[in-house]
C-alpha cells in the first residue's frame, strides 16, 4: 500500500500542482468575467476540470521531453523522471491520457472553442516553447502566449466566444509573465546555462538588460491594467489598481539597482501576490 501511495505521489508531482493552482485561478477569472446572465457553476467546474487535465498532461509531457536537461539542474534534479521513480513510458501514457481526457471533457461538457484553445495551448507549449528554450531567449516571448491562454479558455467556457475584453485579460496575463519569469531566470541563471537553456541573452552577462526589461514590462503591465475599465470603475478602480501596481513596481525597481538573487526572488513573490489582486479588482468592477 505504501508503494502505491508513493507512486501516486510521483504522478501527482509530474502534474506541477503549484503551476496548476495559478492556471485554475486565471481560468476561473476568465470564466467569471466572460459570463453573462445566470452564473453556471456546473459549467465552471467542467471548464476547470478539463483545463486542469490538459495542463497536467502538458506539464507531464514537458518533463518527459526535458528529462535529460532537468538532470543537469539542481532545481529539477529530484523530479520523478530524473530520479527514476517513474519511467519514460509511464510518463508518456499518463501525459497523453490526461491531455486527451481534458480535451474531451471540454468538448463534451463545455464547448468546442474551449477545447480547441486548450489543445492549442498544449501544442504551443510543447512544440514551440519547449524546444526554443535551447535556441533563443525569445522563447519567453513565444512561451507567454500559451501561458496566457487559460484566461481565454475560461472566457470561452463561459460565453462560447472571444471578444475584445477577453483579449485584454489575455494581455494582462501575457505581460505579467515577463517580470515573473525573467526574475526566475536571473535566480537560476547558472542552472539554466548548465542545462543549455538560453533563457537570457549572452550579451547580458551582468543581468542589467534583463533587469531593465523587468521594470519596463512591469510599467507597461501596470498602465494596461488601468485602461479599459477606468471609465466604468472610476476613481476607486484606478486607486486600487495603482496601489497594486505600485507594490509590484517597487520590487521591480529595487531589483533594477542590484544583482541580488534575493531581490529577484522578491520580484517573483511580489508577482504571485500582484496577479490575484489585479484579477480580484477586475472581477469586483465587472459590469
């Protein structure tokens, strides 16, 4: 029995539950903001279950593809496939099974658009972002597209369509990923380099360019969050968004003046606090 529980724990680890929590949060926000009329809890649950299954399958297949490189990094050396606790075949069938089940769940219980978006996210992550990590730092730019798709999946799950407000929500999550992931890249630069991942440009040896990017993307993100809903939310909306933005920008500006990995870590943590606050503000001022 203990062996079975241990095996199940390794399968659970393959799904990257900490990432899935963020995915469920952004999918839920997209669903709520995209819903009109009576709120359908059952459809929300189906949307979340289907999205979670596809995301878990994507995470599993990604680790299968990168297992040789994960073995070269300290932060990933204990992952189930690297440590040999699960085999490549076990991960392959588990990842495919989750992905197919998630796509079918969305198609049958929600709608075809949400299923199409979810499968497109899987393909974009595995076939574009994953291989590009070893080729060019532009992988972050292209990887941010599937990274922001849960907002559209949620919106499509609720409304069956995608409109300008859905793309605005997509843009917020798209931009948020840059300060978040660039700060992580600064924290683990040596690890990524050891595995051959080109997350940062070679010319930026001291990280100055990347730290400037973090500040720049944070400023753009903060400004974007205050644009479309300002007319509806008024002064209170702007005040709340400004406060959240000032918090995030404070940590980004601190990092801009230092090469400290501790400050990079604080940007990551600040980003994880900032995003749900921003989504909550948007949801509070939904028309």
